[in-house]
C-alpha cells in the first residue's frame, strides 16, 4: 500500500540567499512548522516525496518562512518554488468530535434541509472566526457557506454529504 500524504503548505517563493522559503499555510495546526519537525516535499514530478527537517520557522506578514536542515543557499531551494509541503497520514492529529480534515470535506455534495442540491464543496477558506466552504454550483456562481452551527446541520463524511439550513440571502 502506498503511503498517503496531505498538503499543509505551498512554497510560493524563496526569501533571501540563505535557503529560506515563503510558504502559504494550508493547515489549522500551528505546530506543523515547529523547528525539528519533518515535512515532505513534492514538486509533482517525483513519485516519492522528499523528507525535510525544519531548521527554522518564523512568521512574516501572512506567510510562514521556513528553512530546512542541509539547505543553506537560495540555489538549493530555487527549484522548490510552487511545490507542496505535506505530512504523512501517521503525522495527522486526532480530531475532536465535529471536527474534520479539509480533504474529508472537499468534494462533499451540499443539500438544503429541503433536499435541494446546491453543488459540491471545492475549497475551504479560513478568513477569520470560522471557515467558509466554497460550493461550486454548475450553472450559477459559487456559494459561500459559513461553517457555523446555525447553517451546517449535518456532515456525513462517509457518504460525502453535507446538509445545510441556508440563512436568508445565502442562496439567491
């Protein structure tokens, strides 16, 4: 069985000349980028992701700035641009009741409590207080569904189905 990996960040650029990379975070777990942790790098060309150990981490504006052990120059990290940083399935944290990994939600069908099919969850945004699920609707514009108890009534990750009670003005 092949090992399963999950994206936790995307390398968008290099920073400086000492091998630091600029990362857009795709995880809610702050501790993923702690010094000493192992992440896996994939540039979508290689079949097997490369393990990397975090040497340094700092926040800069909305980015995570990472430096990896053994990568001390811009020349060594230049080729990492646009690559993904991942964790293995074994590194996943157990979740509390009612919490989900992004990959479990993306692809779910969304219906109203009346049974009207609204589309499929294509993306998850984290703008602040709560996540917002972007629902692709075949013939209409995307719907933005706030992940709050008043709106999201049930999430069945086995059936890949979400039932919502739309607030006024949510679907128009």
